[in-house]
């Protein structure tokens, strides 16, 4: 019995870095089965879905490991990884790094700003 999954829908880079983004501790994960590509010296580890339309990506932003889940590839994962790379460079350049809501110190600062 096979299950039909909905076709992957294109996601914007903004969606990737909001809905599909999380910081991770690589000490808790075994990603030996991921493929690897270097773009401008930055390592991207990725695993394609069986159809090649989605991928999971592990890389670093501002020195912290991040996981991008179910990223649409448009059947050209190398091009998509380069788009992600350019977006990360822009975020680092402008200081618009996503906040880690799991960091209680950062969350406390956000709460204080919101509830003032």
C-alpha cells in the first residue's frame, strides 16, 4: 500500500528561513549519511528526498549550526543551495540573523521589549 503525498510547492527564501529553520546542536545528531558541498568555503550538508524535490540542509550561520527542513529544490539542488548561500551571506551582512527562541536569555529580552 502506497501513500500519495502532495506535490512539493515552491517556497520562498523567507519561508525557508522562518518556517523551516532551526538552530541545532550537532553533538546530538548523526548526519554521516548527508552529502556535502562547499560554496565559497562554507560547508553545506544535505540529504535529498527520494524524488529529489525536497532536501534537508545543515550549515552554519554566524558560527551556529542550523537545520533547514523540507526545502524545495525545483529539481536543481545545487542551484537552490547557492540561493540559500547568497541569502545567508546577506543575512550575515545586514545582521538579520533569525533569533533562537530556544535560548532563554534571548527570549527573555524579547519578552521585555514586547511587554514594555
